[in-house]
C-alpha cells in the first residue's frame, strides 16, 4: 500500500505542473541573466574601446603641441588626462619595470646631459615619472573610479573651450590650419568620460 502511494505521488499531475512551472521560471531567469550579461559586456567593451581612443587622442594632441601646434593652452593637463584614461594593459606595463627604466634614463639624461635632452621629451618624461611614482591612492583607487573619469571630463571641457576661444569661435576652430584635427582630437577627449560616467551610474 505504501508502495502504491509513493507511485501515485510520483505521477501526481499537480506535482508535474509545479515542476514545469519551476522549470519555466528558471528558463526566464536564465534568459534575463544572459540579456543583462550581454548588455554589460557591450557597455564594458564600449568603455574599453573609448578609453583607447581617448588615450591615443590625448597622446596625438601632446605630440602635436610639441611639434607644430604651439598653443598657449595649458596642454600639460593632457599628462594627468592620459594618466587617468590610459588602458589598464598599458598602465600596468609602464608602471612596472619597463616604466622604471625609462624614467631612470630620462632623469639621468635630464640631470647630467641637459643639452642632449630635447624639449619635446619633457611631457612624455613627466608622464612616465607620474605613472611610476604615483601613490596607489591615485593609481588604483582614483583611476578606476568615477572621480578619475570626472577629472578627465573637466580637463576635456577646459581644453575644448580654450581651443575654441583661441581659434576665435567654434566655426573658426574647424577652418584654421590644423583646426579640424585639433578640434576633433579634443572632442574625442570628451566622449570617453561622458560615456564612462553614464555607464558607471547606470
């Protein structure tokens, strides 16, 4: 008799409906999890891609300023911008032994061979030194937080408005010599922090 009750419970339609309902709930939860994971992966990929774009735009503007741009803008702000926007792969690479050797050579050249130390190396040398000697509070805590992204946004906004002012207006900033490349480069500095803040606070 107990055996028969056990078999009856096992094939009970109500129990089958309950199990089927649980399985459907699991399927729905799995689909939602996959959708959210896909969205987050897309957002993080977009952030990572824009991080690379912003870093190379800042490096391009830094090189341009050292060669033929020659503006009165405070372009040294590009150094902290690169510090906070540099992708983790490059950041960790230059923060390690390679960066220490580059910084050591730069300091030795600057101290003992100042005549052989070109002016255009001042900013890159400062950047490497900053990467190597920055305390972990800046390198680990602020860089990977919304504070670092906000600093990048402030620097980008300042450089854009100074560039427009120096060009004599927004229209002129696109028509003067090297105007388009400079303006587009500065605008690209704004895309990453704006995107990064939106993703961070989503």
